[in-house]
């Protein structure tokens, strides 16, 4: 297996119409690693590829456990076993649909009608997998800009390795990098048009997916575990 420097537990759509739309929007298939043609959108202020550079590196996903380095002596098999055991305990989550929001400068899809269930899912995954991660070092802490966090968020960062967990968790599916304010309305309109076929459709969060970060800094889907609890 490819050597990965960090792992993460994400949601990613199963193959189908939703995965096709999201893959082409970001320009990459997270399961195969294939480069996909992004839509030609002449109305955008800059090409879509330049608006999605960082998002493409992570691949289309919803974060459940943010990227972490494995603790000393923890092999991938231990991480996989932990996630597999969680998946058989947890039930799929049904959401009423999706909307596109501006989340402090970047656009994301956010599920509707399932917020409490997603909050509970995020909490149990973070709790159960916390022993798998290597403690944050000074560089990790600095990357999170602790000076910009609330007191509670800094506490969560120290306890769980990420500041936006537990009551601070908000599940979202990132679509763009941070945008210039004047570009947001045009990019929002393009995203609404692109994702119109699925926005009003029910969404099922039905898997926990382990992603790995390769030496080049790109994340790919390694293993998918169905929620069957």
C-alpha cells in the first residue's frame, strides 16, 4: 500500500450522480485519483481550477475526523479496525437535501434536516479515534492559528487535535478555496446551477471513509466502511 503521512475520516459520496458532479467540480476522483475535466464557466471571474486548488488536494469530502498523524506504534491496520468497528455500531443518517452556503469566505454544501444526528456522529468518531493520533506539535498548533480561536476552541484543539469538534462541529462539504468577497456572488450562482440536480434530493451519510495524504500532499480514499448499526 502507498505510504501515507496523515490519515483522516471523511464522508465521501458513493459512485453515482452526486459523486460525478462533485468530482468534476473539483477536477479529481478521490477513489481512483483520476484527473477530471472541470466545467467551463465563462462567467466566472477566474477559471474554476484556480478557485479550487486547495479543495482539489483534499478531494470532495465532509470532515468527520480531521487529518492526523498516527501515534507511535499505531499501524494502519489498527486505524482501519477502529473505523470498521465504529461503522457497524452507527446507523446511516438521512438528510432532507443540501444547500450551498458561504462559510466565512469559502463555499460549501451543507445538509438540511439532519444537523443533530451529524453532531452526534462527529462526536463519537472523534472520541473513539482520539487514541490513534499523534499529539500535536508546535508546528501543528501554529497551523491552527490559536490566536484566532475562542477559549473553548483552543481547549478542544488541545483535547482532540482539532478546534471544530463536539459542539463546535458543523458538517460541510467544501466546494472552493477562500474567495475574494467580490467573487462570491458569481461563483455561488455557478455552483447553484452546477449542483441543481441534487440540491433538493435526499442525502444519505452512509459510510465512514478513511483517506490518506500522500507524499505530494493530496488525499485519496483508501477504504470505505458502510454504516450498518
